[in-house]
């Protein structure tokens, strides 16, 4: 196959190479829909556009904060805050993640910043896993649809999953894994280069021309990086919402026992069901025979490991870390579902 591609004219080789890039995929998806199913193009673009606009304030805040840290030279100060007492950092990351109002895609810019300033991967993984699962609005929505026992159980499960992922990652790191977790990028983006300001931080960075220029470069590079990957992620979301109806996914996970819980987590993982949309669906499925444990696993796996989130995670970390994130998310969702089913 490679030889065949190399025999193509240079123009076609460049075109095929462009389709493998994120920008090429962003163009390819709506083009393919326009050709194959033109009536669904507008709904898919609407879903993707609304999701991206909803995330935009988080992106802007994260980009500006990260650029400020780079320009002021504050990275070293923040990195020192993540030194020592790794167990305490994992605990606080899991607890804070359970309170942060971020979905699995919105948390990506903040994870990129944490990794860039030297936060240990174990604490980042704890925050990464627990953050999409619960926040104050989700707690009340879940309680209204499924009852307070389910809502409190999910909140406890979110923190537990964060702790499970954080300490499992710490164990793997101490066994020699994940020595270099970040992907290398040559054209800017989050974590693209070490800071050139190694002296004491200058909080009013605009007083120096070099730091002001660095602020602009970092803001632009990280903004483009995050926008392109989240645009791709939300296009995938639009495809899922349009072509994979929620009731079809839900019809596969009815019944009691261990197997429905495992199936629920595996089906929920690639499904786009955020923490606001999932509780009403799970409530309907439970009235049709789904067990409480399967419902919990379905919601947790869907929030942690949905395809839009995994696409963004893939852009930040190496394949080994990505595989661990997916395995910990799905495996933790199954364990939490089992525990919740036994307790209920």
C-alpha cells in the first residue's frame, strides 16, 4: 500500500497526506456527509457548532491563563506546588475534579496546562477521570431523574474512580511506565516548548517586550491547537448524535447480573451521553428492566470515555497513556457499577 501511494504523483500524495491531518479530517467529515446524506449535514454542523461555542469560554480562559503563566515565568512556581506528597495531590485532584463543572472535552485545555507545568501524571489522571462525572448541576439533575441515592452514589463513584486511576497510574509510573507521557509537537500547541523565562516571575509581564511577544505567541499557538482538536471531536459527536440514536444504545444493556454491567460500560464508552442528558435516558431504561449497577456503569463510562473526549486525549498524550486512560475509565466504571449494584 505504501509503495502504491509513493507511485502517485506528488499532487495526489500531498492530498492524501492532508487527509490524515486533523484539518483534513475536519474538512472530510462534512464533505462526506454532504455527498452521502446531504439532509443531515446541517443537523451535524449544528450539534458540533453549538458544542464548540459552549466550550469556547473555557478554551479562552484556559488559553489566556496558560499564556500568562508562560509569559510571566510562573510555570516554575506552579510546578513546585506539584512536588512531593503525591498521594495528597491525587486525593485533592480527585476531590476537586468531582466539583469542577467540566465535561470530558472541556477539561482538555486545563489538563494540557497542568501537564505543561510539570504536574505529576498520577494527579492529572485522577482529575481527568473524576472531572467529567459530576458537578453541582449534574448532582441535582441526577437526583431529580433517578433519586438522591443514585446521585450521591455517582458523586462518590466519581471521586473513587479518580482515586483508582490516580493511584493505579502512580503504581505504573513507579514500575517504569510513562516516563515521557506527552506527544512531541513541532508546530506549537499546548506544552510545545519549555519556557525561556527561568528567572523570578514577573507578574506584570507586559512591562517587558519579550514577555509580551511570548504571551501573544503562546495564546495563538494554544488557541489554534485546542480549537482544531475540539472541532474534530465535536464533529464526531455530531455524527454519533445523528446516526446512533440513544434508544438504540440503551436497548442493548437491559437485564441483571455482571454481563449487563460490562456491556453497559462498553456501550456507554463510545456513546455521547453527557451528564445532563444521561440521567433521563437511564431512568427510562431502568423502568424497562435495566439494573441500577448497569445504569451507573453506563453513565460513568459514557462521560469519561466518549469518542469526542478520547479524540482530544489522543492529541495530548502518547498511545500508552491514552490506552491506560481508556482502560482505567471503562474498568473503573465497571467496578463502580458492580459496587453500586451490590449496595442498592
